[in-house]
């Protein structure tokens, strides 16, 4: 219908599906089993009680969902300008050549994400909420949600794409990019928060 010369043959898609089903997916399950069996005894910096402490009610801005959603605003603000040039180079076919500045913006993103996630974890612990792990990951990964929201604005006002195929192509590839960005930032935020929590509880003695 679209007279595309870059269409993937159906047989190739079937082969890729079977490769994922019989190679990639079983290896993921095998790695999960091996990781759980080789995990060993948890190396906590202090003695942990076996009975979890009840989590008291807290204001809306100290709840995990609010912290996770708001934590991505500042990291996205640090890459907002560069995001425009990256999207322009990808979707408007402009030449991108300031790779040194791109590396600097990437380092700023990692540092800001790390700091914001640690602050969010500190607020959560101050609210006597010990379930900080997923909040730290989702808070750092929420920057990808802001990038995806910006991609909607960019699609509507900065591109001339029309039709179902172009819309699916644009938002599909952008979703994959944002997913990778979210996993990267989430892992960075979790590692930083884990180091922060272990640091502050290293000298704590629980009776």
C-alpha cells in the first residue's frame, strides 16, 4: 500500500520470532534460575528485623507514586534542549555533529538522575517507608515518560508525518528508545540509592 522497499519479509519475521522463543526466552529463564540460586546470603549493612514495620500514612507528595512521577522532571529539564536536536537529527534528517556536547549532556543526565533519586529515597525513608527499591527505579526511569510526552508534542508540531504507517513507525521507535532510556536511568538511580541506603545504615545498630 505504501510502496515501501524496506519492508521485512514475513519469513524473516517468523525466523526472528522462533529465535526469540527458543533461544532468547529460555536463556532469560535460565539466567533467572542461576541468579536466584547463586545469590547467597543478603549482605545487609545492619541487622534487619524479620517482621516488616507498618508504613504510616504520609502526605500525597511523599507517597511512592508521587515521588516516582515527579523525580523525572528535573533530569528531563537537563536534557530538554538536547532532546530537540536529537529528535531533529532522527526524524527531520538533519546532520548531528556535536557529539562532545552530547556526551556532556549525557553525563549531566546521569548525575542529575542519581542526585534526584537519592533525594527521593531520603524523603521516602523520612516518611518511614522502607519500600524504596521500586520507587527509586521508577523515579529515575520516569524521565523516559517525559521524553515520550515531548515526542508527542514534537510529532504534532515539528513534523509533517501523516497516515497510520508513519504514526506507528514514529511512536513505535520512540517507545523503544524511551524504554531503553528508562531502563538505563532506572538502573543508575537504583544503584545510587542502594549505595546511599547502605551508607547511612552502615553504622546503625538495631536492637
